[in-house]
């Protein structure tokens, strides 16, 4: 009775009943135990679907019939040949011997002729090989036929030819020896003699043709899931060992993006460790959707492989498990000695991950990451060491100079100037974004700024003792040191000390400019100090003083830009100071004047963009200008206008990121802009549009937070985005998703609020999260959780009411929560 089921399925399809094998399985579960019949039934379903013009969804079919995976993958509509018997899987020895006696020829279509195969079309080709879609005549089945490109071998020397053929032999042995559901079986291996004695033989092997997706097609919708990617690599890693390497010493072979540093640098040094790197790079591609390094040309790709650290996987795809990231990063270490001892060890650690057993590889510690960064940035690391050595020598020489002779004092002065030059260079490098663009390096940046600060303090102390009103050289050094000392204090959040130093620098610089008004460099230094004073005053909310400093800086910067109209730097700085003036006027309630200045600054930037379209800084300036206009428009309740500005800001930040994809500050600012796009959409009641913007903001924020766990700003920004998502999801009635978002924000905010219990902003965020979660818990009937949330929110609201007793929102929320508790 069961044996007749395939015929029954065919008859039903003829009558228009599109019955499936699943329908039979539901009625007769024991059918799964009869695997041969089960496969026949599924095969008939595939045939009927094809004959009826229905599309075959291979992935869904495999989910429906997992036991018939091979049957589904090997189905070919052209020949309708499924599951050929094992006896037919290999040609007989006699047939192979006959094939060796027949020379390979080429058909009119340009396709080769290989005895026993009908070649139908070309599927793809590489540097040394080509793969054809063919029919194996003896078994009447479709195969993939891989052939060495004889026309290439005929043009190379005998050594290269021998190596290529040996590589093909190794590849063939690899494919033939592996037995796994995810690995395609090899049916036949053969060789066709060359047509002449000087030519190379045509070697080939035939394997089961799988009608499926290529790697590129597989990744078209995004990276693979963790376990799926790991399983693919364990089938491969087990085969490669020191005696069966796919990479040969002395040869650069393979795709550049997957080559190891030693292979890219000196092919004579490669070992099986290079194969491990290639496997690791492939795993990286599967998990992130792109290889660790890729550039428009081979030379640039090799440079990146040799010099740049790969971006950590979780920075590209936060869904990657930490253990899997650790395994992959170890396999693609630049130094072979830091990789696994063998590919088998790499595969074994992947298997441990799949089995839920602790892995062997360990993530890079922060100290080691810093050490590696210093190795890659030897110039800056050398500056750090030089600062320490020179300052010690300077102090010793200075003391000797005061005690002894004028000659010793001259030595001291020389060393002091040398050390100051080194520290100036360190300041320039460290105070900018270089270290901010290295994940996990923010703590090092702070430490180096503090180190530079100590040296400036020492220099200022010594120079002040020797300065005289007429010595302009020493005055210039004093002004510069005071400026940089003040800027470091500002970066470290010490505003009062910073202000004193900047005022001292300004006083000296104004004296120097008055004495030599024609000196471009002195005027430039003064404009920088005035702008810094204005920024500091704004941060302290002393807006009249800020406006005064900005307007003086702008006047001089316009003068500098007029002297050097072809240099972008001075045009940019003039536009930036004009924007600062506009923002300060708005803070002084001179809104119309301020807006005029903001729009003028944007117009200047747009004109500059025509001449300098690839300037990252200019795109960033433009983005910040649109962002500022958006924030002001939102405050004035011009919501639709604000939304437009925020979207233009995102567009400009995207261009800056495209120019410099490693910049963390660009990505952070872009996430902020996306967040306000979402907020403005939400205010316009365009909730679905808000969802998309919030998701974009969260994706950027999560990558930053995951790769920089010690940066509080990134963690809190992610929490705020989660709060916005939670509120928007609740408005859409997506209660479960809303609760997940609010819980994520609460977890982060609680952590930092406990560290800074008096921080008003954190307290506000804490109360908002608790109130929202209390409402959501109450909605789903979880009274116990709702009570706990409301009690905690009341404590926070009481603290806020002490700070702002007149705030009606705080008063209303406090009363609402108390009334709710009383009712329970």
C-alpha cells in the first residue's frame, strides 16, 4: 500500500490536486522510517511542481524534508535525474582507461570535449581552472566538471605548470576525501592527453551538480547565522594539514582578500598557517558579509593586509558571538605564530564552540591591544617614549645650568626646545581624532593627554622664570604652551583651569600681533585661541563672553582666508566660526540674526564643496550645520522643517563616513542625527518612518557601544535610542517589543546612575524607563513587577522634585504613581 504513494501523488496532481509529500507524512508518520520510499515521494513532488511551472524554494523544501536534503539539492529539471545509485556514481576503470587514450578537442562553441561527458555551459572560471555544467553520459546525470585551463598552462614555464597541476591534484584529493552533508561528492577523476607532446594534459574531476546559491548570493541578504557559518568551516578545516596544504611556498596564489600577510609580502615564507588565515578570512566573510580587507586594486589590498588591523567582527555585526569572534580573530592574526598551531586546531576550537564547550582561544587583552597599536603606530609610540626621555634630560640639564655655567644653561635651553617640539607633536596627534578612531583606545588617549599636560606644566614653569618682555621667541613659546595646556585641560573637563591658561595665551598673542601685524602665523594662533575661549564660554553658558570671542576670531579668520583663498583650511575655519556666532546669538535670544548667520555658513560650505568634494572635514562641517538648524527648528516647533534638516545631516555624515569609514566620531554623530530624524517623525505621527530611523540609529550606536565598552557616552546614547524606540513601539501597539527596548535602556542607565546618583540627566532617564516599564507590566497583568517599578520611580521623582519643585510634569507623575499604588 505504501509503495503506491508516489503514483497516487502523480495521479492527484493530474486531477489538479496539488498535494504534497507533507500531507502523506501527516497521515502516515511511519513513512519517515522508510527512507527510500520517502525520498521517492519527495522526488515526485519536485517533478510535479516543476512540470506545473511552480518555483522550487530549495531552503523551504529542506526545512520541510530535512531527511531528503541530498534528493532536493540534486534535483535537475532538465534531466529529472535524482539520487543515482552508488554503483553509477563512478565510471568503470575500463571507461577511465579508454578516456586516457583519447585526446581532448574543442567544439565549435569553444567548449572542450571530454570523453564520457556532454559539456553544456560554462559556470565560472578562475586563474587556473574553469567549471562547466555537463551531463555524465554513463549515469545520465548533471555534474559540475572542473578542468585545468590548458591554454594557460601552455604559456607558462615547466616549474609553474608542475606546481599548478600538483595544486589541482591536491584540490581533487581534498574534495574526494571529504564525506559530509555540506560537501559535494566527487564522482570521477580523469586526465585527457594533450594533442601534442609539448602541451599539457587536460585534468578534470566531476562532482555532483548542486543547483543552489553561490557564496555571494548566499550573503546577498546579509551575514550568516553564527552556527551555520561555523559548521561550514569545520567541514573544511579538518582536511588541511601540513602535508596537504593548498598554499605553496614561493607562489602568490589565490584571491587577494583572503591571502595571509606573509603570502602577500614574501611568498617563499608561506606554510600551512597561510591556509588557516584563508579559512579565517572566509569565516570572517560569512559572519560579516565582507572579507577582512578589500580595496579597488590588488596593491592596496596587500597594503591593508600587511599594515591595517582588521575591524573586529562584532563591530561590523554585533550579532556575532564573542567566542566565535575570538576564534576568527586568532585565525587571521598577522603573525603566523599567534594563530592556531594547525588548521585542525582551528577546526577543533570551532567544534568546541558548536558543542558549547569552552574554547581554547582567548580574546586580546586591553594592554596587548595598546601594545599592538603602538607597534602599528611606531611614530606616535616613539613620540611618547621620546617625551619621557627628553623631559628627564631637560630637567637634569636645567638644574645643572642654574648651578654651574652659562654653557650648561645653553645645553638646557636646547634640550628644552627639543623636548617641547616633541610634546607639541604628541599634542597634535593625540588631541585630534586619531586615537578616538581606534576602538578601546580612549583610555590611552586620556592617559597621553595627562602625560603631555605634565610636560607643559614643567615647560611653563621654567620658561616663566626666564621670560623677558622683549624676547619674542620665548613669548611665542609661552603663548603656544599656554594654549595647548588650556586645550588639554578643556578636553579633560577642567574648564576653570583651561580658561586661565587660554586667557594668558590670548594676552601674549595680542601683544605679539600688535608688534608684528603682518605675521600670518601669529594672527592664526590668536584666532585659534579666541575660538577656543568662545567655545569654553559657551560650555559654561557665558554667552555674551562667547559671542565677543567668536566675533573677534571670525574677523581675523576672514582676513586669513582672504590672504590664502585657495586653501580650504582657512575658508572652513571662517565658516565654522560664523556658525558658532549664529548658535550663540540664538542662545542670547537673537534668533533671527542667529539663523541668518547659520544659513550663511552653510552657503559658504556648499560653495566650498564644489571645489573640494572629497573633503571629509567639509562634509562633517556641513552635517553639523544641518544638525544645528534641525535642533533649533525642533525647539521652535517647526517639526517638518527640522526633519528635513536632520535628514540632510544624515546624508552629509554618510558621505564623511564613506571617505573615512574608520572614524568613530563620524558614526556617533550620524547615529545622533538618525535619532533626531526618528524623533521628528514620531512628533509628526509618522510612526513607521520613525521605526526605520530609530533602527538605523540603533545599528550604529550598538556597534560603537559593543566595540567601545568603556566609553560612557556611547553606552548612554544607545540607552537613549532604546528609550525612543520603546516609546514609539508602544504608540504602534507593539507592547512586547516596547518592553524589550525599555528594559535594555534601564539596564544601562541603572548601571551608570548608581555610579553618579546625583546626575540629573541620568535620574530623568531612570524615572522615564521605570514609569514606562511599570505601565507595560500593569498592562499585561504583572502587578508585582508594576508595583516594584512604580516604587522605584517614586524615589527618583522625589529626588527630581527637590531640584525642580515647580516642574508640573514631575509633580503629575509623582501623584499618578502614588495614586496607582494606593489603589492596589
